């Protein structure tokens, strides 16, 4: 693959994110980052997953955050959307022209 291929992939993902954009403002400790545009899936909706523990009978909603390859995000970052607090929990995947991370949704 050459630079043109990667540029085409990045453009395709930008179009997908642009279909349902969400602006998030990440809090990293005491620092508030500038707003960033991402696509947010899950969070208790149809695409969300629930982890259930038989011992505690608790559940945790999860969501995927998909952004540009240079999305400024780290584990333990937090942001609020739709009245829920999202906490980045999974390692950051920066392959295929985009950034994908998993977050836990805390109501």
C-alpha cells in the first residue's frame, strides 16, 4: 500500500464518522482537551455490550469511539455525552486509517 491508498482509507472512514458525528470534550485528569469529532456507537443502545458477573449481578455498558488517526485519547480519559460519563478503558487501536477505542459507560 502506498500513501494514496492510506489517504483513500482515511477519507472513507472520515465519511463514515461524518454520517453520525458527535463532538466530545475529553477530560484527562485536571486538563480539558479541545472538542474533537468522533463517531460513538453502543453505550447501552443496540450495539452496546453488557458484561455480567454472576457473583455480583452487575452490568457494565460499553461503547466504541471511532475517530481520526490523530485522535487525542488515552486510557482513563473521560467525557460526557447524553447524560452519561464515558471512561476510556481499552487499548487504543490506530490501524487502518482511524483510531478505535472502547469506553465504559457510567450513568
